[in-house]
């Protein structure tokens, strides 16, 4: 199991112990000005395509077809929180005005992930934003010191979400291989609560999850061969690669958020297993059966791991073989599998609707994001559209303006025809 190397507020000591954060180190600040008035809607049903605001290139990555492959930004109201290999940033998406920047101490472990011409699905996941903190995670390369070889850390940086004051940085060793690199590693902050910040690192055979104290960044617990996936109250559920009976299998393992104590094991004998962000009332897992290769969408009881529902997919193999699912942050989980788009009650797994619907002469659109009872995407003809998440009915079809991949009451964020990140103000 990896070792917590340093935890620093303004800085750390050299002997591996932590220095308490003073909370007084300011981030790189930028001049503030009165925010212009902005139209809001919850949920929005149209965006102003002609008033798009260019955002930093590090916010999103799109392929040559214009499809967003990687997101490095989290949108809260009119603020975008962006993680890069070297910093955690906040920007006003309606003006493109930087709000603050917090540097990640150390040499980037994967410095070119967001700047090469190659677009892939690896790299840091978007920051997690809690009531007080914005937190991002990246790999960092710790240089050799004398006869001590270099190594890779999962580095987690936390800042006050409003002011950008750096709270702490935690650097956790993820591999003892002195020749390891962090190319194409996936780093993610899975949860930020008043009890713990949970972050994970995954690359090839290295899988590490740690829970950190939100006030100090000190390690509460750390677990190897485990990637956290979803939080359900005080129960954390993730993909467990440590399966004694077969090292090629994975399973779902639930842990206590603050102690790391194991609570239950489910979805046994899986080949690929990915937790889906959904309502805390259910654990949702995209699973491939190890023996048959059959894909499923599983709904589990977060208290016991007992199976509540199981939906069989058309294909097999791969960590997300069933398909892609989006949670609207309220009550509906929408999944696309083999060209079929289906809405489920996020608390009970009951099926609400499905497209295509031949009887009604309706086809399934391509959905890019779900938010507050609305689904955003494009029709088969490439036109932006908004659906009602609870019914699957068309909510807005004329002059929608954009098909965003991130939405708030202030804006929709996506890419323009050239693949550049843009924020489109809410029109209605």
C-alpha cells in the first residue's frame, strides 16, 4: 500500500510530516469587477449562440468530429473550475475573466495530456466542488534525492472555492517502481464532504484511493488496488481489483467513508466494472460478467450491496460495455445503450420511458448532458434539442442554440464548429 508522503497547507516539512495549513496563502488573484447582469433559468431551454464566450483551451478537448472527448472543467453557476497538469483555476464563464489560480506544487507527471494533438479519455477528471472547497487531482513526479529514486504521486490540491486561497496539497505515493511514469493516468476527486475528500489514481496496474481530512489534507486512510466510484451518505463504493480467487476479476467493494473499513462486496466475478454517478439512494454499476462477457446495468442497495434491479445490455466486454449514463442531479438517470435511450427513476430504478418509439414516430437523440430535469443534445439531423428527463418528451426544439456538455442556470458550455471551448449564455 502506498504511503502518504507530504501534506501541506502553505508548505510541508522535508521529513514527511505535515505542517498545519495557515489558510493565509492567497492564490494568484486577478482584478475583480462588478459582474454584469445575466439571464438565468433552471433548467435552461435555450442558449444565445451568437454570444458565445471563448474559454481556456484546457476546459474541454474535442476530436476532429467536434465531439467532446474529455472534460477538465466543473461548472457551478457562472464559475468554471478547471484542472490542468500544473494548476487549479476558476474562471467566470460569462466573461472569460480569470477569478483565481492555485498552483500544484511539483513537476507534472503527465505534462502534455491536455496539449498534444491526440485526444484521449485519460488525464485528470474535472474538479469536485463542495460547500467550501474546490478540489482537483493530478499526477506529480517527485524527483530523485541522492540514492532515493524518483516516484509518482497522486497530488490533491484544495482551495477555497470563492477566494482561491489554497487550503492544502496532499501528495500520496502511488508506485514503488522508479521507472514508472504517469502517462495516460486517470486522476479524480470522487467526493468532497465535511468528513472527507476522496481521490483516486488509476493507470495500468496501479490503482490507489485515499480519503483525506477536508480541513488539513491529512490521510484518513488509503487503499491499493481500489478505485472509488460513488458516495452514498457515509458509504463509498468503488471498483476493487484485489480479488483473491482470480486476479483478472473485479468486484464492487463498499467502504466506510472516514475509516476505510470494508462494509460489503457485490457484483462479484466481473470483468469490467465502473460505478455510475447517480442518486445516492442506489449504487449503479456498469458491469461485464467475467464468465459470459454479458454486459449489465446493475442497481444495488448501498447499505448491503443487494441487487435491486439488473438490465441486460446488447454487448459485452469493456469497463462501460453497457453504455453511457447521465444523472440529472435531481431524479432521473438516463442511459444510452445500443442506440436506445432510456430514462429511469434514480431512486427506484423503475423505467420511465424509452426512445426510439415507433408508435409515436420518435427517434432517439444524442444526449450530451442532463441537468435539473432536462436532457440536452442533438437530433439525428444535428440540431440542438432539449428533452424532459422525466417523460422523454420534446421540451425545446426551436432556436435552442447549442448542445452543451455542461449546464448551469447561467450558461451551457460546449465547443464551437472549430472544437474550441465556449460558454453560451442562457437565453430562456
